[in-house]
C-alpha cells in the first residue's frame, strides 16, 4: 500500500489533472467516471460527495454505504481503498493537506468534528435540499481554486470548507433523529448491552465495559455511538456507563452485606478508591456514607 506525502503524486498515480495548489486540490467527476482500483493513505483530509453506480469504497477496511447522495470524510493516514469504482452523476473530492491548515483556526477545529472518526457505514446521506447547500459551497471553493491565487485565496477557501463542516454537523443531527425513528432508541440497545455485560460475569473477567467494546456489539463506531447517545439522552457513552454502574452499586449496597472493596471488584473496578471517587461524583456521597444513610 502506498502512502502519498504530496497531492501531486496522488493525482499523478490516479490519472487526475495536476493540482492547482500543492496543498489543496479538487477532483471533480462527471457521470460514469471510472476511478479504478486504489488502496492508499495520505497526509490529507478528504471531504467527498459521491453517488456510487458500481464498485466499492473502503475506508478503514469497511465498505461505505452505496446510497445516493452520500458524503464521507477521511483524515490523514487512514486507509482508503477503491475497487472498480464508477459514479453516477457528479461527485467531488476535496483534498486538504495538513500543512494547508497551518496557522488557520480550522487547524484545531477540524480535529473536533467527530464524523472524521465515524466508520464508513455511518456516512451522511443528504436530502435534496442539503445537496444544494453542499454544491453551492463547493462551487464557491472551485471558483477560488481555479482563479489565480492572491493573499485572500486560502482564507476564503478554508472559510467555505469550515461552512461545509458546520452544515454537515447539522445534517448529522437530522440523520440521528431519523435514525432514532427508524431503528428505535439506541440507548435501549446500549443499556441492554451493558446489562448483558453485567449478567454474563464479564465485569469480573474483563473489567469495566469500554465504549469501544459496546460500540462493536452494536455495529457502530465509538464516536458515532457516543454522538447518538448524546443526541438522545444528553450524556455521552462513558457517562451512561458510569450512571449504569453506580445504579448497580446502589442496589448492591442496599441488598448485600458486602464491603466497598468487594462491591467495587464485583463491578469490574480495579481498585476501591476509583470506585469511591466515581460513586461520590455521581451521588454526592461516599459508598459507606450512602449505605449508612439507608439505616
């Protein structure tokens, strides 16, 4: 697998026109545009809009959903694989080298967008109205990209890129709501996975459940799961794990004559002090104080 440090090399090997800028490039594609077979990594972020006619795109070794009007996002050094890819209608890819963001506020902001860590099957599927917004911003970027650069070019391009990312964050919020209506509340499935972890004795064997392990059971990426739960409950995945464990701890303190250390171990905590700190953070009381308050 090849790693591309420069966009010029990436474009050359894929048969694309040479980039107008060594650190920022646009690859536009008309209908029935074959993109061949490629597997590679880059030092760039990629923002792409595609309607796939045939073939597959793999990102992180997971195939992207082929629904029409999908946008997906890759970050530097993530594996991208294309197999016999052919598009319907128009599509585009924006490649933004890390160095192009240097000394721009987007350098730190882009790392905060969770969807760069989503799995491929969690791509955003745009409505027709959302597509129009994305294309309008893309066209503004393309005009700047094809115009002779001046001192304002980079800032204008990045401001439009920032707008796309903000809109996509809004679109994901809409998709989360649609997903909840179509597939049921994810929090119920999440709690069921937690309960199964507890009932199967995995707390003693494997320790505290991780967001990654629970997300894997639900066939979601950790970031996507956490964002879904935040949308539904106002709490992240790790916060809900803590709430669940402290609820179980309360039940054990009420019903069983066990010490704090024994209960902590039973719930998967490596030491009682961490358990006590978390319990007090959640309830305002230390475990022993809570147990004494029941008398």
